[in-house]
C-alpha cells in the first residue's frame, strides 16, 4: 500500500528566514530548498509574497489608524 504524504507546514518565522537567505544571494534557490526540505516553487512563492507585501510593513501605523477610523465610523 502507498503511504500518504504528510503535509509540512511552516510558520511565518520559518518562511521569513528562508526568504531572507534567498534574498542574501549566498546560496542558490536549490541549495536552500534542499537544506530545508522545501519545494523550490514554495520558496519562489514566498519570496514573491514577501516582496509584494514588504512596503506595507513601513505603513502599518497608517493602516492601523485607517482601520480604527473605519471601525469608529461604522458604529
């Protein structure tokens, strides 16, 4: 009988660590994927997601204020 493959989940902290290593250009995508036993496509997706959302990290204060203002006005 075939065994079911157990799906491994990674925390945001683990993903961030891998993406930062990838951005550091000291190791190749394949090397990092092999080291952490992650499919290279997952690393590519996480990198793209990180780059897409990194600007928001510096605007969190503005986003939080806008969210609070929205909540206050909806009451």
